[in-house]
C-alpha cells in the first residue's frame, strides 16, 4: 500500500488480512485540506486498485503540564 499526496509518496504499509496501517510523519502534511490517494499494486490473487480521500489537518493546541 502506498499513500500519496499528488505524486509525492508520504507513507507505505503492508496489506494483511484486508487491512493496512500506514504511518505518516508529523511534518508530511501542512495544516489544511489534502486529497490523499491510497494505492494497492495488486498480487497474484487480487487486482490493483486505488481510491482518493479528503483529509483535513488541523493545528494542534500545545499543552504544558507542570507537577
């Protein structure tokens, strides 16, 4: 599995049991709306496929705890 923003690869994962976990670096996407494409290259038993989803990245509010 490959996760793309446009043509830029921002993550990869291995498909297992019908699911995949893809980790994206914290600095890979700026705040805003992004169209991300998930691609599967296929294998001997399954066809290749892809889909595009819209993801919104929001700025986190930092917190500080002092004990």
